[in-house]
C-alpha cells in the first residue's frame, strides 16, 4: 500500500513528530509513504517530498530527528483551488494517477472538511490526525500543538508579569483563538491571571471594572488579563478601550502574542501525542478504516468521523473558568 501524508492549515508544534510516526509505522509494516509538500495545494501541484535518491518516497532516515523540531518540514498551506469542485476532482485524479491508496492529512477542521469533500470522488482511505493549536476538535482530549502553544504563552505572560509588577500596571495579553478559548483559559490558569475573556462566554465590561476596583481596594498593584483574539468584545486593544471608557482604575498596556504561539520545539506532551496518533492512524488505515480522525480520549486511541470532529463547538470545562475566578482574589 502507498500512503500519502501531508500537513495542512496553520502549522502546529508536533506535526513533524506525527509525520515521523506515520513514516516509521507504515514502512515497518511493509508499506510505502509519499510525503506531500504544502498540503492540499502541494497535492494539486504534485509537489512531493524527494528522498535521498530523489524518489518521491520517504524512508526511515528521511524523518530522523524530526520529533524535536517545531514547524512543518513538509510545509503547510491553505488552498483556495482545493475549495472548488474542480480542485477536489483534480486532487482525486492526481492521487489515482500516482497510485496512492490512502491519505493521512494532519490538520484542523478545515483540513477535515477538505477530506470529507475528497472522499466523495476518491475511493482511497483517508484517516486524519488532529494538528491544530486551538484544541477545538471533538474526538480527542487535546490536539497536536496545543500543549506547546500554552507553554509558550505562559512563558511570555510570566515575563510580562515582571514588568506589570515593576510599573504597577494591568496588561491585556492577547492569545490565539478566533472561535475557541482553550488556549486563553489554560494560559490564564497556568500563569495565575486575574481575568480571562473568551468567545464562549459573554464579556461583561461593567462587571470586570467593578472587580478591578475591588482588587485595587485590596491593595492589588498589577493585573494580568488574558484575551482570546475571538472574544466578542474584540481584540485586546478594543477591549482595553472599552475598559478605560468604563472606568478601569489601572494603567494599562496591551501585548499581542500572535504567531509566536505556533513556533518552537514541541513540548514532551505534544511529541508523545503526535507520535501516538500518527502510529494509530496508520494502524487504522491498514485495518480498513476511512473517513475518520485518530485521537486520544482518556489516554485511549479513538476514531471519530471527520464530520463529527467539527459538528459542534468543543466546550471548555466550566470548572476551569470557575477555578480562575476563585484563585484571582
């Protein structure tokens, strides 16, 4: 069997470890792996990974040492062409022409939407791995890259806290999360922030200002607020303007972490997760599975239909938000 593997959408630390696991498991089982550069667009361009012998096949040695590196050595992209019916049919034709029997995409909900479309006109097997820092996919406790993104954000907030305390200021730190507040909530809890604003809950400006006045009265001299970029009140800058207009008693500054959260060497948790789901995804393909994502729930390998991974919003445990509020005093 010939298995194609690629990374798609936003890069996530641990994608390389996942590709390594896919290659090592597939080859050890006697199968071939074709590395596809730049996701769906690379497939449409027939841009394949070239081995040491310039063949479009990956080897055991091709992925030596990949686990410790961030980014995506196979590169990643978003494809406008693949979003069209003609693009999907073209991709199916290319896969057939190159004798690829199965496809293993590593990415998020956009990647899996594409996999569902591709399955409608291609008979090969498709099993995906959850590669996105947002942790917004149903069917796995955590996604590849989430742990590292939170670790990076927490390290940044810890450093900003030093300045906040030195100058007796409030900092609004914006983290990624257009539709999900997982990074924001985990960062806020780990970094002992006093407040977190996320898309899943209503941001009550007057209530926040009342809490800030109360903190000030108790002798609090610095405050850290973590803001998910998708908060309904807007980004950190807009939210800061709203707070100031409502009477925020603290001098404020805004910091936007942005794409800093995507980079860096993956954490041990992400390396283990990526290796586990990559290996399991190959196993699923070899046993005839298709149209599913490989994930881990409670430490156990789990397969979830692509459509179910994004069918509903992945809820943030309410106890985490409650814990942040209790400890902020």
